[in-house]
């Protein structure tokens, strides 16, 4: 039986508000995270991902409070990332109501933290948030970035994702920093390159603009499809994307009723 393709709205959170820009700059306010989470739950989203893009200690406290409030009101899995460095951070977020935790810079800084977290909580809890872009000096042509794509980590993306999965990552969120916020389509070549080397679920992120873009990413092996701008600002709806995937022959979870009016756009 085919595994259903998941559709995941992403909420980039800064100072307690959902924001969205292009390549993480020129941020626009997209609304209150709890209101948006409730709307997406009703709209039939399969999961929600929250990324604390500021990740200061104060923002992490804000994020834990937001996760708690969301977990009380929604009934779909929540993945939370931003500022996660080790077992203690994961423990706090899981206790706040997160189902999975995303890790980026913390894993790069101390790769053994991956094994520690997977050993304590199970690999199904840990998502590698991989911000990658084309980088000519890397063996694969793709490099890992940090700080919203502004700094090179000096790592080859394909080598790093392979190591991270070997250490215990249970899922990979692959965000193309070249495509992020452009609505010009997912980076299909990068998706294919990562799909060839990992067997854990792969989430495509960065660049969604049309229903066909979601279908294209599913065709090259993405198990889940994540987007922000097109959902937050009303360009596309979750049901519309799911209907497009179903029409293209992909298994999707139950199609929702017509969507409620979106909040915070």
C-alpha cells in the first residue's frame, strides 16, 4: 500500500509572530501562529512545522509557550526547530507539546548530539533541517548553510546528510536556500541527489508556487511537501494541493472539507 504524501505548512516564527520573506530577508508579517495553526488543522494539513528563525534564548522561551498553546488546540503532529543543541532542548520542546524536533546548526556544531538525541528519544523524533544551496567548491555541488542561508558551513550537503542519517536522524527537511520564498518551484535536482543517498522520509522545502510544483517534487521522491508563503498569503490552499496530488495519482490522506477563511494574511 502506498504511503500518503504529506502536505505541511511551515510557520517561520520571529518574536512570537509568523513571518515570511525571500531567502529569509524582507520579512512580512503573516499572522499569529496559534490562529494559523488552528486554521491549517481545520484545512486538512497533515502536519505543521514551526521554525524559530531568531532562536535567541528569549525567542526559544516564546516558542515553547507557542508550542504549548498550539498543542492544546490542534490534533496534527507538530515539528519545532530553532536553537536546538542537545538532549535538554529536545526534552523541553517535547514536554511543551512538540511531536518532532528539527535540528540544524546544533547538529553541525556537535554531530554526536544526533546520536544522543536518537538514543534517548528514538530517531522518529529527530528531523535534520538541512539548509542547502549550490556551492561550486563542494564535491556534490551542494553546500550546507547556516544563519538563514547567509553563511557556508564548509560541509558538502550530500556527505553531511548521509552522516546525519547514519548517526540517527529519522527524517530530512531539505530546504533549498536558492529557491526559498521565490515561488519558482522546488529544487528538483537537489531533491533527487539527496533521495539517492538516504532512505528516511524526505521533506521538500523552498520554492513552492503552484500545485504542479508540489506534484513535481513528489515525482522525484519527496515523501512530504512543505510550503509557507503560498499558504500564508492565500495563493494556494491545502485542499487544492492535495487534490492536485490525488489527480496526479499520488496517495493523500483524507481530503478536507472546503477550507475556512485563512487568518492573518
